[in-house]
């Protein structure tokens, strides 16, 4: 964990207390689990079967970061795939995945939560924590249809410079 750009996270776990600490965005996903530097300065490795979600936080001051605002009340505005992730324990969360499939990680999915201006800026969900993930919609597209001109030129009108 030699990077100077460590991110604040809350590791939500199944049947155990959550962990708070810092991760290096380039190397926190290891083969055995999630590498985390706790707030007390201890290096921890949370095994993937225990990890439900990794919430990338703005700060550690808010007490409740996981429960509120987990579903979109309307169609999201940001571009990407609108998905609903169903966890093994029956819990669920909505998010927006990047529509660039090269950004998908084999270890799991990185979602933008319904209200990224709240405490959670991004949520990483390991594949093993999910029972299903459904695409609810595709928001935006790189293929833009050409719009028809608002000023249609009459066919019998003469051209000025022929």
C-alpha cells in the first residue's frame, strides 16, 4: 500500500461489524480479499466471502452510510447501465455501471450509487456477494441520431448562389 492517493472506505460485511479505513485504488483487490489499512493503522485483509460491499466515502463522520438512499426514485440522469444488485442475504442496491465493458473488473462491479452527493461516492460489490444483478435500463448512448432541421427548405424555392 505504497500509494499516496488512498481512499476512505467502509467495508460492509455479512454477519460481522463493518470495517473503516483506507485503500489504495490500484491495489486493494487482492486474490484472497480486500486489503485495507484500518483507521488505527493496522493492515487487514477482509476475505471476499465476508465482504458485502465497499463504500468509498467522503468522510468518516456520518454514522449511517449504507442504509439510506439505495434506490433511484426516478430514472438516473448519468450515462451508463442502470442496474439493481441483489445480495445473497436478500438486500439490494441500485447503481449505474459504466457502459464501457473494458472497465468491468473480474472481482466485481463498481457502481455509482443513487445519490453520490451523499456520503457514498462509489460502491464496489464483489461478484460472490451477489445472487443476481439486473439491468433496469440503459441511460444515454454514444450513438446520436441526427436531428431533422427545424427549417425545412421548400422544394420550389430558388437557390441564391447556383
